[in-house]
């Protein structure tokens, strides 16, 4: 099956995955420069990720999807990594 899976090893009985504690998020990066108030607001608005969404393949099957405007929010991914990923996908013909 094509497509990507966010957490393929997530247990079948996992109903939802809540936002991790701030220290765990900080280990993955992306919290630098956030004021305490902003982090508290982020946490208050966060919703748990549904378990099935973590385990299911995300597939794209038609080129019609390319006509839909898309926004990537990658606050913890350095821009150079995003550019490299996009360039790599373009080189391989994957979208």
C-alpha cells in the first residue's frame, strides 16, 4: 500500500494520542522562543490525535488534489530541510 503512516507501531487499542508534555516536545525542537503564555495557549487548544489516524495510510490517488491550495505548517522543521525534501520529491517524481 502506498502512502505514509504517522505512527505505524501505535497499539491497536490506542484510542487517541494527547499532546506530549512540554519537556518532551522541547526534545524534538520547535519550542525555542515561545513565551510561556503562547505555549499555554497552544496546549489549551491542542486536541488529541485519534488513534486510527496514527495507524492508517494517508494516500493521494488523483491529480485533482493538486488543484487544492495547500499549506504546510512546519514549526519544528528547519526551512532547509523542507526545501531539501521538496527538491528530493520533485527529483523522484513523487508528490
